């Protein structure tokens, strides 16, 4: 075993300019660019062809392409999008043909229920993500791939004129994340980091309580991840399965010989993939669960647009020649400018928020809303008066529902629709 302090061999690594595609402009994209150009430079004369502005323009449904069809997509992400009335999944993409066919069957079986014939064959399949991005009729993409592909694919999608929802962790370094955020701003794309914890009722309510002063002034935050269960493993090279495009799976990562434990279980959509324990593709629990629970810490602390000013961390790694080489354990200490301290460690999945009048602890799956700080007897209840603004999420009263769980996909599409509606109105005025 080896102990390393503040180790990050990815820091400031160059973002891969892995081949993207030339931007394909759909009718929706043309209207967006035209309207944004006018907004940027003033109401200059602009003539749009009337056939671009039919009664159904822009389309009432956001067309979505899904890149990556593993267990997260087939178990969680696809069912979420398929149930939305304002969305149509029109294409799926994966380097594993077996997984690809499973996702296609899932999409077509769902939409077949809407047909009197009981059949539907409208879901396109792609092995290469660049071919999916080249389709001008796709408005948005969902990227649900191994982590090392998140930024290259999201960048390519934005440059191809698509809005993007991308699985967490969004990037593997601060530099990659900064490039992605700057590109989204420059190209004016709707983007979302896919972390459902912000729409889980328990975490949503915890943030409401803290930001409304129900535990007094926030002083300390504790977050944790599940423990990483792994043993050192030496790779055993094997022939690449015929259904897998291994070169494209590797993409911008190093190119070692194939072994199943490096990628994902064959013909198994539920097994945990091996890439989640290898630093060429993922940083392990510190990013996987940290992207969830530290996000809630940021939310409750009301620091979405900033972060800690100090950090000190230590972690223990297996030997670097092991196939499984992510952190075995870690502990990090952060301090914010206002003096609030955050301790983040491999322990169990939870968040604890301590104030000078009480505390809230939210273990993943079950809440503890109790008073347990010495000399404190303030009991936190579920009935708090919520009047503070949230971005991008709202209060539950603003939602008009008690439980916002599972609504995050609809909100992503709603933002796209609102932008397109505004652009459509502007475009129609310009066309008169």
C-alpha cells in the first residue's frame, strides 16, 4: 500500500480534442442562432423564410440522443426521459453492440405502447458518437459513459449545436471542468450535470432548513462516501469481444490490452463495471459519491457559485500497477471564507449539517432530524417556512408538489423549451 498527500496526476492535464463533428444546424438550431445574434448586436434587419416558422416550429418535443447505454442508462436515465411528454428519444449510441440493442429495444417497447399497431421502430442506433452528433434533428444529448469520456463528448456535442446533460462526475480535473463550462457559456448551450440528489425530497428539505436558519448559523459540514470494496488485481489480457469496439471505448485514455475487469461485465447490464476502480477512467468513490453529497453541502451553504478557500487532504492508494488503483480511503478538510468547515471522508454515504442551534443529519436512504449537539435542545422538524430562492432548483412550494424526486429530467427539458419559445417569438417578430 502507498500513502499519498494531495495526489492528483490529472491536475491541469490537457483536455482531449478527440474528434468531434462539424456543427450541423437544424431548424431549431438556426432559429436559436439567428435570435441570439440579434439579441447580441441589436435589432438589425433579418429576413427568415416563412417555411421555417410553421405552426409547430420549433418542434413541441425535444429530441434526445443517448450516448452510453450501460446500467445507469437502462435502469435510471432512459426510463426518466421516456415518460416525459415533451421529449422523444430518437437515437442511442454505445461501443458495445449488445448493450446498444438492449437500449434500442427498451426505447421501442415504450413507444410501441402509444401505437395502435403495438409496434414502433423509430430508434436509430450508432456505435460512434460522432455519427449521432451529426444528425441535425437531435436537439439534446445525454452522456452516460465512463468518466474519462464525459468532457470530450460533451464538448463535441456543444460544438455540434446540441444541448447537453452529462452524468456526474462531470470531469476528472478542474481544468477539464473549466474548459467545459467556458465552452457552454461561449456557445450558449443548455447544460446540466446529472446528479439526482438535488431533487430527492430529503436532501432538498435539508438545504431548505439550513438556508432558512432552522439550525442557526451553519458552522460545520460532514459528508461521506461508501467504502471502496476492492482487492489488488493484476490484469489478464484477453481477446476483445466481437460486440465491443475497444479502441473507441478507450478513446483519449491509455491503450493497454483488453481484459473484462477493466471495462464492464459481458452481457450483464447490472454488474458494477471495472472501469470505476481504475484511475485511467475514473477516480473512484471520492468523485463518484462526492459529486452527490458535496453538491448538497454547497447547496445548503449557499455557495453554488464559489467554493472553499483552503483544502488539506490525505488518501491511501493500492499499488499503481494494480488494475484496481483508486483510493482505498481518504479524508479531506475544507474551509470556506466565512469560516464554515467541511470534512469529507470515506465512511458511509451521508451529510451532517451542524449549526449553533441544532443539527441535521441525512444518511442516504433515511433521515435523522434530531437535536444532538452538547448544550443544544433545538429540535429540527419537517415543517419549515421556505422563502429562499434556489438555482437551478426551486422550493417544493414553487414546484407545487410535496416530493420533487425524479423531476430533474423534466426541468432540463423545460429550460430548453423556454429558451426555444423565446427564440421562436423573437424570430416570428423578425419575420414579419
